[in-house]
């Protein structure tokens, strides 16, 4: 037995099902939850500001957002919008436009992205313009709605979040390290990509601070006149590190042998640093052997006075990975 439904009956059934389901997909809720849990908030008391996790439930504002949709474009039009697009609209509402009294920021952004002739400000403040914008959006096909996705993201990022930042305390700081990248980051999480859209999104917990290091023959309890132990420690201690090569400072003299350097995320990844020392004033044979068989970066070179008054040549070399 076949049951034939009219278009009106079909829409009524679909709409009833939609009102009982989530406003966006599980992938969308998970993306927003991940954004909130890991970097959704900004500590503006620090200088520079830093992101931190908020632990906000992405379902916590479903009722308010559903009401905003029902009171404007309606759920039928809402579900004509592709899910990835709905996730971006929902996230904007969740993050910045989900007060019980609708400010219509989200509606203005959507209408603008679709090419509505009225301004976003008029949509927010004038009921007649808002009604026209709603009809305009409702008249768009799923294909037309989906085509505005990238335009909408750019409007939210470059205009709406920037505008909110202009009147919010320390808003520029929040925008610069978080809101500016939020649409991109939510999109990546939605697509299962955990990489960051920008390094500024790193949380304080994730950030690796630069670390200063000191290698000293004096600290080794060895004969300060003999650099053998110091040469060995330089090779061992600097293995597989990301080093700021400009930070390296070598002191090599009869009574003092020290090497200071800074490891940094932005440094050069090296197999190790190598300090080659000649036996006399002749060329440093070990240095030449190293350079002949490896890609090298010369950090420092010179001479120092040995134990018995003779000159010895040295070269400090980095072996980049």
C-alpha cells in the first residue's frame, strides 16, 4: 500500500522531525565543544592575552538559538542551509549573539552574505528591513544558500567580530588572538583536522617557553685547562634540539670554557652542536672532517691559548636536520 502525501503534509512531517532534532550535526557540536574546551576564552589580565579552555556545553544555548530561528527565518529554511554553514551561524550565535532578546547580528550577517541590499545595521534596528531580509533569505534555494558559505565566514571574521571587539573591554586583544581565527578553527575541527589555523591560538598550557642552557667545564669538575670533557659535553647536551643560533655564546680560554644557548620553538632543529679543537696552531683536522661529510653551519671560530702557552684553533659548528 502506497501513501501519497501532499507537499504541505510532507513539509509538516519533515519540520516536526527537525524540531525534535539538534540544530546542527554531532560533528558541529563536537567542533564547537572542542573550541570551547581548549581555547574558547581569553585571559585579558595577561600581557599579551592568552587563550584558555572554558568548558561550555555547546547545547547550553539550544533553546535560545532555536527561538531566534523560529522567530525569523524558521526551521524549514534553517535546515535548507548545509550543515557546515549552519555550524558557522550557530557558532557565531553561541559565541556572540545568544541573549534571550535577539539582537539579529547573526541574521544581518547571513542576509549580507546572500546579497541582501539593506545594511546589517538596518536589519538589526528596523523591523521593516528585517522582515524584508527574512523573506529574502527564505526565498533562496539550498544551492544558493550553500554558495554563500565562504562569504559569510569572512563577514563574521573581518567585520562582525571586529565590530564587537571595538566596543568590548580589551576586545582588540581578544580579536587578535582568538575571534580572528575562530571561524577557521571551528571549520577545521568540524572536518576532523586538529591543526591550528594560527599559532596565536595556542593556549598557555600548549606554549613552550624559550629555555636558556649553560654548559660549563667548571661545572663538570674537570681540569679547566683541558677542553676534552667540555667538547664531549657540547656534543651530548645539544643533541636533537631546536636552538636559536643567534643566542649561542661560546667562551673558550685557558681557565674558562662555557657555552650558553637558548632552545626555542622558532629555532633551528639540529642533530647537535660540535666544537672542534686543533692539537696545535695547525688547521683543525676534526673540523675539516666534519664539514666534508655533513651539512654544517659555522657558529664561531677563533684561537685560544693552550695549557703550555701555544695557540689552538677551534670551530663551533651546528649540524642542522
